[in-house]
């Protein structure tokens, strides 16, 4: 089982990047080209800062077009949650 879940999408000059959080350890990783070599990037820093400001929980911004039922179902499955973010989530631009 894959224990990573996308928590934020970013639009950048190098493409669309996904920050994922490990479900048990809460470690973060990013799909941007700079992350693998440094284990850090501006996308992960953004997510970590926002998470820290919110008492350790990363707030997900989702459009009200997504029903509460869809959101509840997606929260139990990382693949469905990623689809929810792609279709209804706020994409950050850094």
C-alpha cells in the first residue's frame, strides 16, 4: 500500500508539482525537479509553514462545487483524494 497522499498542487514555470504527505510519519515530498537532490524545495516549505500555522494540520482548500459526500469519500482513499484536489482544489502559484 502506498502511504503517501497528495495535499497540495502547485503551478510553476517548470510545470505542475504535487506535494505529498506520508500518512503515518507526516513527512513531505515534492514532485518538482529540485526536491530529489536536496530533499527540500519552496513547495514543501510552503506546505510545512502553512501546516505549522494551523496547529500541525494542513488545511485543504476545496471548491464548494465538491459535495461533502465526495470530500468524505475521497478523504479515505489517496487516489480519490488526489482526483478531488485536481478537480476542485486550490492550485497555488509560487
